[in-house]
C-alpha cells in the first residue's frame, strides 16, 4: 500500500478472442488477449417520469464513432493476507461474485515484500534476518513474515486465494517478493529471490499471466529499502535505487519466464514505476531518479508499467470538490507522463496497470463515503478512455480506522453495520461494470464543468452511458445518441448520497432505495428496478447534485 497507510452478479459473456494483430492499435496490448465481448441483462423496471423542465446540459454520443476497446481488467480489486480466508465467508463471497472484479491482486500491498508463498510460520526461510530494515523512522523490531501455507482464520492462504479466483471467475495478478533479494542473508540473495518467484510460476501451472516484481520498492515504507550491509553477501548498497531494482528485475524476469516456458505458459512481467513527474520532495533522490535508473537498466525487460495512486493530497481533510476533480486530472497526468517516458527513453509503448488506487483524504470519513464511490466511477471512466490495460482498487477489506478505511467491505470493526457490509463504492463499481460496454464511443458535452460522461456499447448493440454530476446544482440532461435508431427504450439507475455525516454521507441511495443500517446501500442491488421509458429522439432525465446516472439504451 502506498506510503505510510497500513494498511460475478456474474454477467453473461460470449467469448470472442481479440486477435493479436490488433495490439498495434491498442495500448492495452496483451491485456486484451483474453477479452470477452460483453452482453448485458436488461433489468426489471418501473416507469420513468420524464422531467418537464428544459435541459441545462446536452450530451451527444456518436454511436458509430468507435474509439477502441475497454479492457475487462479495469474492474479489479486487491485481496490481502489479513482479511480472512474469504472463501469460508459466504456473505463476503456473494458480494464479490456480484461485484465481478474479473481480476484480483495478491498478496499485497506492502506485505508482498515479506511474503513467502511456499512455506508456513513453522518452516520459515532460514536466510531472513530477524529484523528487516526500512527507510523510515519506525522502531526496529522482529519482522512479522507472512506465509502461503496457513490455516489461521484471520489470514488468507495461497490455496484459498486460488479458490477465490475460481469461485468468482476471476484471473489473478500476483506480486512476488522482490525485497527478499535485498535483505536475504544467503550467498546469492538475488538469485534466491528470483528462484522463489520462478518456483511460484511453476506451481501456478499457467493459471496466472500477470506478475509484478515487488511493491512500491522506491518507498521508505518498504522492506528492503535499506539493508544491513554487514549481513549482505553480494555487496549490495545500503539503500535501493531504480538502477539496482532494474538490474535485479532482469534476473527475476529471466528466471520466471524460463519457468513459464517449462510449463508451456506465457507470462507478463510488470515493473514498479513512479506514476507522475510531480515533486516527491518528501522522499528525495531515490524516488526522483527511480524511473531514470530503472528504464536505463531494464527498460527492454519490462512488459507493463505498474503504478499506484491514492489521488488526493496525503492525509488532508479534502473537500468533495477536491476529491472528485483528482479522479480525472491525476489519471491524465499518469497516462501523459508514461507516454513521455517512452519517448524520452526510446522504448515501445507499454500497457499501463494501476494495481492500487483509492484516496488519501482523511478527517471526515471520506474513504467510506458515497463521494469515494463517485470518485471511483470517474476513475473507471477515465481509465477506459485512456486505454489502461488493467486496474485493481485497494482493497476488499482493511480496517475501519474511524472512517478512513480503504476497504470496500466492513471487516467487522465498523459500528452500526454487519460484518462484510458493502461500502457505497461497491454500488458505484457494480453498476458501472454492469451497464458499461466494452466498445468505447466518443462523447461531446455542452459547456458545463460539473458534468462528465462516458459511453461504451455491448456486443448486441446496447449502449451504456455513465453520467456524473460533481457539482452542487441539479441538472436536466438531454442525451442525444446519433447513428442510433429513432425509437429508444432505456433503463436508468441514479445513485446519490444520504443526509448523514455532512458532505460525506456514509450511505448511497439507488433510485431512492438505501440501507436500514448506519452505512452502506440497498441489501441486493440486483433486485432494484430501473426507471424506464421509450422515447423518440433525445433521452431526458434529472441529475441531482453529487450523483451518478447509469443508463442502458436498447
């Protein structure tokens, strides 16, 4: 997890393999290799009363202006070793199946760098020092390692991670322990760590295509940022650098891809990069020079770039306006910066993977609020527009921390709600994936800084449109779909916040329905009826302040 924070409803798909010769036109590259054309189930509905007021915003969607494919891997999430065994929690499993993340990352997070997949606490590695060093000011103490073999009910075993993927029809993205190459006390720590990762590839037997080498290794909060050189046996420097990480990454990539070849599998290796060019004065030269050293030493060995973003200013009591504006601006900065780096270092364009994302805003329960749900909807729309290959939100469950919880579900420490109660963001991401197609279309909006719109059509021609009103005024929307048949039947869901907790309601209302508990949303979003009507010409509806509309058009 970034910096100091500690921390399918299964839609019917028909399989249409995306032929490899389209990769030249798609920066998502191999993330589209197994893409499936999406179909959509039309929901039950009640009549929608069309507003009589004149439109204040006009949105035009060109049904014939196809703008590329949307990766099915944008809707992912992060599991972690401390959230429970998951598969023995039927309520949580039902929620994850409904969410249908398609890709689930493991084992972290920071814990990836102290995780040993093939052993247990009783048989831990012998070449790991009792105290592992970090670059921050934390008190030195014996390190808690994490293991893939465990029956601890509060931990997640590797076997149950694979079972989670199977039961939710998801694929995996695995982050291997890079830092073991730094703090390992064996004669060849880099080779030992690479061999451990390669053995995981062999054990995986081709189930996982996407692998990351380490987690946020440029950060002082990561194990192995600093090492005790008196215990190191291959003359590594005390502090890490992008150049050193790149040199080690090549060893990992060689070992892991050789292992994949042995089992007749193809894997893709992601490298940790700094996601934007913004000043990181709080970390100094290592982060500022990270990308330069990495790309010069290992640029050709990298298959995709791994980025993390927590979007908002670190631990500031940010307003809804600040939070929502970052969803677009920061995503664009990431994409533009990585494109710039490819040109500077004369490297081919690589797919972008945002393997952790959330917000850092604290102080008003922002993370658990409907505003964070709105932020997620904007992020997903921007990721689609900018052709990201994959994204996985941090995370499924974490810790309440007075409302600063990045977890999508209550782990059991939030007052007034049951165990595994979904937070508002669950509903925003569920409806986005359910009613957003996989063939991106272009949109045009009248001049209104508060309204955003994203559109994509499904395999059978239905159109999904997501409209976000991030302002504090009600807008009447005219949606004009050109190149579409004149008579249109549509299904509409509108998500808004409640009247609790000031600007950061802990509830979400879906077409006016919400929860009986202190936080969350309706009990079963699949059963909520859409608002529906048939019109000739434009589709007209109301967009309330700080709301999101998900609209499916036949």
